[in-house]
C-alpha cells in the first residue's frame, strides 16, 4: 500500500510540474497574457481572417484596409430593437474613454442584415453612435464570409404575414478586438462596462507597444 501510494504521489507531482511548465511557457510566448480574460477554443488564431465588404460610402474594402489600427468589431443590425444599440453604445463609450488616454481605437459595425442595411442606412446609424465608427455591409455571401471568419452566428426569424420588412435577427453579441500586427486578440461579452472594456483594451494596446 505504501509503495503504491508513493508511485501515485510521484506521478501526480510529475503531472503538476508538467502543467506548471506548460503554463509558464504559454505566458512567456504570449505577450498579451496579462491582459487576457477569456480563452478561445482552438486558440486565438482560429478567429479572424480576410473579408471583403462595402463601407458606408459604397466603397469596397478589405479586412486589411478596415483593420489599419486597433479595432473593435461588432456584428449586428440597425433594426435591432434593444441589444445592438446597447452594445454599440457601450463600445463607443469605451472608445471615448480610451481616446482621452491618447489611445485611438476604431469602432466597426458589420451588419448581418444586408437586405435592409444599405450603406446609407449604416451611415446614419454609425454617425449617431460615434463620429469615427465605420459601418460595413455587402452581399449575403460577403457577410457570411466575414461572419465565418469571426465564428459568429446569425439567423433571421420569420416575419408575420404582411410585415415581411419587420423581421428580427438572432445573432452573436460579442465584440472582437483585432490589431493589424497581431490579428484577433480578445473578445468582450455584453455585460462588460465601458470602463472595464476600456481598461482591458488599453492593456492590449500597451502590451502591443
């Protein structure tokens, strides 16, 4: 019994040392480790990627053109009655707090409802939210490509007879921080306050150097 216990204890210690080594190596390799508050299945590299969309002026733009500075990306739609306005306003408030600290973050709103969200509609919406917010739309296939890159979900709900233009869309409510040099680095849930978001985003910007 004593020998069995000793072997088990030894194996447990080896396992513990292995975990500690793994975590230490992970921290050394990740310059943003001290900023992270979430984990992504498959790693951060599984989120983000190329897309081609249409901006609120009607110009075709690529992901590289859009993400030319630290960028907060949100997927929603302008006809959203409650969730999107709250989330987008929170993002705008966080951007304002960061700007006061000398950190310029680009707020981006990508519609998942291109049927109703034309460039003109998006321009009115983003102008009301923040003067530097960029609205993006595109064809259904272009929107789907961007959504797939960020692993978001959206699904239009059936409308009532005679009210085909008044449908709702279920969708992911996360906000994604992406940087030109590093790609996607973090996501933020909708229960985060503007102050906490600004603090976390600021940490990533500082760590990026």
